[in-house]
C-alpha cells in the first residue's frame, strides 16, 4: 500500500519564503504531468521522511491534491541531511514508470566455500514497471554463484510486467578467487 502525503497549496515562492516554510516543518513541492498544469504544494517533512524511509516510489496525495504521484526527485541540503524540495509526477496506477531500485543480495554464494570472494558491482538497477507494482527493492539470490561466475542484470527476477531500463549485460555481482586478488595487489605494490 502506498504511503499517503497530506499536501497543501502554496502561493509563495522565493528562497527566503521557502526557508521559512521549511522551518515550520513543511517541504515545498511541485506536482506536474499528464497534461495538467503544475501545482505548487507543500508537504509535512515527517510524512515525506517516513515515505522515503519505507522506500516508497508511489505515494497517494490527500488534501489540496487527491491522486497518485511518483516521487520524481528529492533535493537535499548540502550535507544530505535535510530535504529542501520535492518533485512529484502524476501517474495512473497501471502506467509504466521508470524507477531506480536498490539490489539486495540474498544467500551465501557457493564460491565463498571454494576460496572465492563475492564482489557486489552494481548496487541498483533501473526498471520500467507498472506504477502499482513498483517494489521497494530487487532481491538477488546468489546461492548458486561459484568462483569465476558473474550474474548480470538480465538474470534479475523482476516484478510482473516489469522490464530492464538498462543493458541486460550490466554485471551485478561476481565471485573471484581471493588468492588471485591478493596476488594482483602484491604485483601492484612491487611496481610502485
């Protein structure tokens, strides 16, 4: 179920006014798309933080706007600790949207029992997926991963109706011999 964000219309613009708005616990936002005009809104910071912590990509808006929206962009302050702006795009529940999701590894790779080391090469993947089926993350089972093997993006199990929005040949995880890595590191040290 999508998180709900209570939104209010805002009339004011400008850096100083937006700073004052944020000091009251509200984040300025814009809602656009589907051939409708852009709406200037504000949302409670605690509700937005909760939705982001849940990994939500699709949210249900309530209040000044009552529709589903995709969290298109979140702008953070220079330290990456506070949200300063939010972009939302209107979506239909069955409309395909492009989202970038984290990849979570599951299991213990067979190769680690044969002297191998698992290398997590790509921590996220972009997919096209119906808005109502966007998951929080993509899980990748690596139990069958042996030494000198690679799992690429085409081997990810995606939700029904979803497809990759990037090359299927992108390597996600590999397993290499630990001894080979130590030899390479020692060789690099000798050359220095």
